[in-house]
C-alpha cells in the first residue's frame, strides 16, 4: 500500500464515540448530546447498538466549527464563509 492509499484509507477509519470525544476535546456526554441533537458529525451505524464516526466526517465537522477563517488557506476560508451565508 502506498502512502497516498494509506492516507485515503485513514479518512475511512472509524472512531468510537470515546475516540471522537478525545479528538474533538469534548466530554463523551457532550459528544452524545451533539449527535442526538443532529449537531454533531455524521455517524455510521456499525451494528444495531453501535455507531462510529469516520475520521473524514470528524474532520469536516471540526473544520465547519472554525470561527476565525483568516487562519485557513484562502480557498478553504472562502468556502467556509459562503457556507455560513
């Protein structure tokens, strides 16, 4: 597997709620509340009782919550500012 293939596979890596909460810097309870309120990242149903969050969805969710887009590359800042309108 090449480095680029590995990076692509990393985007599909599935995080548990506990792993996501550590990555996002929020408590497990807050992560669960955000998901239940449809204000969290997109979740993937792994089984009847278990959900996970793909790494790419966690990153997209975190990127969408950035409040100071001036620190982002110009093309990403432009996209975020038009999404807020």
